[in-house]
C-alpha cells in the first residue's frame, strides 16, 4: 500500500501514540491491523491473520511497523529524520535533489540531460558509480536505486525522458551493472507511465532484455499496473503467464487451465487483479474455488483495500453484486482513508453502486 507520508512538521510524540494505538488494535484483533503488521513488520510478512493476532507484540514492534509504514527502515531512522534532518530528509524535493553524493548526483544530472558523451566520461573517471546505490526514504519503492534505475523516470521526477534515453541506458550498461539492477530497472520501465507516454517503454524493455534482464521479474508488476503493452512484450520475451497475468489480460480460457495448479498466493493476487480490472467471469471462478472475498488485497496489489473496494471504486456493478452475493463484507474500511466500499463508490460518483451497497447494509443489519 502507499506509505503514510509524514506531514511537513512531523511530531514524534504523535507517532508514538500511533504505535500504542496499533498495539491496542492488535489486541482487538482488527483485520486491518493484521494487514498493516503483515506489510510493514518484516517478521510477519508471510503470516496469516491468526498468527499475527496470537503473537506477542512489544511497543518496539509497533514502532518498527509505524516507521516502515511511513517509509523508513527503522524507528531510529525515523526519529533522526524528525530530530536532525539533512538534505536527504527533504521529502518535498525531487529525488535527484536529495542525493548527497555529488559524484552520483552529477551522473544523474547528465543522464537526465541526455548528455551521453559527458556521462561516458564521468563513468570512466568514476568506474564504481554503476554499481553504487543511493538511499531514499519516505516512500515505498525506489528506496535504494542504482544509477541505471534512474533511466525509467519512475517515480516521476521530471515527467519526461530525453529522446536518447536508450543510448543513455546503453552507456551505463556498457560500463557494467549488476544483474539485480537490470531486473529492477526492467520492473520500473514496465510499470512506468512516463516511458510509455514518451514512446520509449518498449525500446527500453528490449534493450534491458537483450542485456540479460529477466522478463519474469517484471511481468506481474506490469499486470498490476495495467501496462498491457509492456506485459505482452515481456511475454514475447519469454515471461511466464501465471494466474494474475492471465487475469489482467482477461484470458479466461488460459485462467481455467492454470487455476487447478495455482497456489494460494497466486489466487489471492488474481482476485485483486480481477477486482481492479473488472474481470467478472474470472472472479466468479475464484470465488467458486473458495477464494475469500474479504481478504485485504496482497502487497503490491492495492493492499490497503479489499476486492469490493476496488470493484466499487472503478464502477464495476456486476462484479460488486457478485462479490456481495458471495459474502463480501460491506463494513470493512480501507487502511488509508478508513472508508467502506459504499464510500468509495460515492467518492467516484457511482451512485447506483453506492445505493445498492447502502441498501444491502440495511438488509444485513436487519438479518442480524
């Protein structure tokens, strides 16, 4: 889920109260609290709700979760950000302006300007740059990027790319990069809107794959972001079509063939994709196979919401009815704005869906 961005003048005492509130909510066994702990406490990343609720949590556990939910690796680092901020802590600045290493920052400036000759000379003078990384905090991705990852313009820094960005990327690649940097850059390119809007996404995908990037690394991330053209190119380069990818593509026939062998995680991610893209037939298959409509979506798949939030917010009326008929709870709130699916429909202007959900709320209350 998106991090909870700190206000302009964060208050450490207020954050301490948030940690104590998290402990109290854990004691009340609130499902949303289990989801937050699972996503933001590394010890519980694979834990089921019951495991999380049965665990003994300390105040330091809660503080760690709050820090990571705010985009910081630890409570100590969050505390330092508030008490002794430096240039890197100015979260309102674009990423390149937060780089404290002047040599690395110069490389990014040359990259952004499309100055291939200057960048090549800079890399010759500083050959370790292509394997170096910088640290960013306050966000939920692009936290420790290599130089190559800046070619994706994801997250958005300028809203555009130099027309010769492929040549710029090749210059960095020629200087030598690690395999993990190749794969991470491929994910950023395949999920980034700027590269697509500039007509450069596929060219960058081809270059990275030619250099050894693994298409499987990026195809599901592209599916989550609805980057269908990038998905198809990655599949053309050998990426495996799994359940979530087939869902985004709307390929119900392939989905049926894959479903019996899919594990619980794939089914969970496929349900999130079905809700996000309105795949009614696929959602029905998942529900009939036993998928729980009341699980919060998986990490990386709008995990602050349930499938019903997504279906209501995107106006998929038929899918909303299907989920409700299969027991989707109407009272569950998203984890950012604390709003029910009916509230999401209202916010998005889908009056008929909101009215239907409100009416079902009344009906269920009467039945109880």
